C-alpha cells in the first residue's frame, strides 16, 4: 500500500474544475487525434516498480497494438496532477489511481464506467471490485493487490520454542515472551496518518468492528489490544511515530520479533540475513475470519470526450487485468492476483506469499461502505489511536473524542 494524505479538499473541488469535461468533445485528451497512441499517468516513479510496471505496460501496448506515452509522478502529487489536467482538458487516456481514490474521482464524473465498453468484470476478488465501484458501476480494474499480515523472525521463535500466534491472547503472550533488552516482541505503525488507520483495520474488522460505527465495543476492544501491547512493554511507545518503513527497519535490525506489515517489504527482507516467515493477522477469538484491507492500484478510463481513444483505452485496461499480466505482475512485485482462480497457481510459484494470498480472499476495500466519505473516518481512527496510546483517553473514550475533532 502506498499510503499518503488524500487531497480531500482538492477532490471536492473537482466539481468546480469539472472533471467530467462534458463539453470537451474530441479535444479533451492529452494526445487527441491518434487512436493508436495512448497517454498513461501513474505514480510508479520509483525503482524497481517503475521498470517492472513499464514491462507490463509494454506487453499490453503490443497486445492492443498501440504506442504509449507514459508519465509517472510521486504518489502524493497524483490527484493534484489529475485536477490540473482536468482543468486544462488534457486528461490521460489511461489513469492509474490508488484504490481508495477511485470512488472520489468517479463521483465527479471524471471516469467512464467499464460497462460502456463491455469489459468483463467477473472473477475478481470482491473487495477490489467494491473499491472500483460507484453507484453500481465498475470504473476500473486492478491487476494485483496487497494487504497486511504478520511477519515473524523464525530464528527467534525457534530459540524460544514458540509457534506463530493465531489469537490475540497468543499474540500478547508471544510478544511478551520475545521482549528482552532492546528487542520488542512486536512492532506496528500507529502513526497519525492513513498509514496508522490502515494498520489498525485488520484488528478492527476481524473483531466485527465497522467504520460506520466507530464508537462500537468491537472497535474499542481492538484498540485495547494495541494499548495492552504498548502498556506491557511488548511494543515500543514509539509506534505512534513509526511509518511502515520504520517498522520494517526495526524488524530487520532485530529490534522486533514480529511486525504487522505488507509484502512490498519482501524484496528488502530477502536482501538481509533475517530468516522470516508470515501468517495472517491473528483473530480475537478462535473461529473468527481474518479480515484485512486491500491495497493496490486500479487502472481506469478517464472521460476525455474522444470515444475512439476511450474504447482503445478500455482494451488496454482489460489487458492489464488479463491472466498473464496478473501472474507476471504478482510474481515480480510480490503482490497477489485479483482474479481468484489464479491464486492457487500463484502460491505454488511463490510460496512465501501464501499467507497474503489467503488474506486477500476475505480482504475488504476501505471505501466499500463509505465511498468518498472514508477519509473522514480514517482520520478519526488514527486520531483515536493516538489518544489511546498516549494515555489521553481510554479506548472507549478515544473514538468519541476523536470524532469531536
């Protein structure tokens, strides 16, 4: 997951900057006129992702028989860039969006529903379809997704004669047993950004909590778990300042025996001497289904007004979610195919991704219930976490106080 501050005010302003471009006719595309050339905008501007994604784009360009002109910008700049290009009527033909942003942009009328082009959207993991759906229409496809799991240091577990935890009680006892000196039992990101909310969701959702009712006993119980881990010394008080990258660094440095994190860290972990393995995030009570959030990017077709190019762009988006591309993207980038029938084959090829592949089947979209209202609740969540972990409020009080601003 590439987390960032969603530019809510800018997206809200898209109504003023009319993303729909209803009157732009055939002149709304950045490369209008030549249906065999497609412009693409994404935020894969860092290596190795930039090159890995370029390889996939080139494959689809060949399959669809088009030339592509690609622009990659930093993730934090993407929505601003979309709005600027909307205002100047130079939207790209193919637009990649972080999945929580799709409904916000679709709500402005800036994207074309895939049903306009008879694109088949069956067979995909439901969570990622939910993320790309607005008012009953699917607006994009994701080739691959990621989610969260629990990494653990195999050597430390073997030395202590421990098995990876499956319940919260086991998580607390295992973390306590593996806390010694400057080594904590577990690390996670509780930072006051969407990253903190993202890391909390597996505990909240698995326990039956819900973003539509943040002041529920289930949510408070999940937050109490984090309070207990920090309060017992099994997790560092610094988790309130750690990004997911910082959490990975703690794990690699041997300062955390377990960490909540995502598979995008696997390439970096594989370059270290740490012997690691991963499991799904533990549940509160046996029998509960682990539910985690879906991360990943969705490829969409903007409303440029150029119908011929939009049809070609839809072909390109469909290609990007084809079987071969999904498997190739998943293997090269340690992500999970969104077509569920590909997952068994994928896990056989990349067994280290088994826990994440299992997690994806039941994973949920952050915007699935609230749509474009999700960022507001995500802010309440991370503020509540901060209040509880700093002792300024009990978990029960924290959500109420955070909701009041």
